[in-house]
């Protein structure tokens, strides 16, 4: 199992990818033992891993399994995490 | 309750009539409130030639369904309808249709306004405009 991470709209163009999959065991936090191993990590930690520790811009919105989440929402193996800019529908 | 995301051009008035005929009995409702959003050929002082609307498949539908359920619980209304375009859109084409059916005008108006306001502020859609000198996202 892995975590699927998706990016949308202008953020996808900035990050340069629409989707990545990462095995939970391959997260740096676990490999480098900077953090005790747990079965989950937070959305903010997922961003840091995928975007080379760049700070998460304040206007960026987040979702876990297609529902709005926060930076400290916990992510489990098999979850889908999404990052996207402010919405402009209607 | 119906939520539809479509990449095809649609006529909001025909959709309204079709939905009303198939689902809501004549005489049951006394008020229908509608909002129709149409693409302009100008924005922020520029001429806009076309627009591309992106969404988050799965999340957008789920969000709009939850929103419709909330409206149905919060107001005394019978039915809700939301149709939203995605993909390439030209000026003059309908982007969104929101409609509510109720016994009286107040809940119909209020629920319709709630649906379009929440859709605009929280539903995962993103617009990219095509101008004469390139494209721009409106999400910056």
C-alpha cells in the first residue's frame, strides 16, 4: 500500500506533477528515524516530503480521501491526499 | 436531489423543465428559485476568449451532494438541482445551474443562494482563462 498525493490547477503546474505515490515506509521521517515510527503521519508532513521541505503556502487547501482536511489531519496507508489552490467555480 | 458535472454544453431552462417534469408533481410546489451562471467575454479589464474549468473528480461531486443534503435539511424545500460544466467553455455558455423547489418563496430563495454561495467558495473547481496573449489561472 502507499499514499497517493494529487495536485490541481496552478499548483500542479508549480509542483510539476499531478500525482505521486509514496510507500509509507519510504517517508524520510521513518528512514532517518527523526520521528518514532507510527502508522500514520500528518498532511503537513506529506507536503514536506513531496515538496522538499518547502513551507506549505498559507492559501493552499488540503483534502484527505476527497474531504477537506487540515495540516494536522492524520494520513494512513492507502489514503489519497490532495493539495490545491483556492477554488474558483460557479 | 441531483448533482451533475458535465463537459457538454447544456441549456439550463431545458434541464430545469426536464427535472421538474420527471421528479416533482405539479401542484406540490409553489416556488422555484434558480441561479444560472454564464461565461462572460471579459474579466478584470481583459477580453476573455475561452475558459477551461478543472475539477477534482470524486471530491467535487461528493462536496456538492453533501451541500445539497445540507440545504434539504436546513430549509423547507422539496428538491435541489445542480449542474456544473467542466472542460473548455466559450463566452455565452452556461457554467452552472442551481435550482430549488419549495412550497414558498423564502426557503426556495435562501436555499438557492446558500447552494451557489457555498459552491463558489468551497467546491473544488478551478478556472483558467484564455486571453489574446496567453492563459491565466484565476486561483492566485
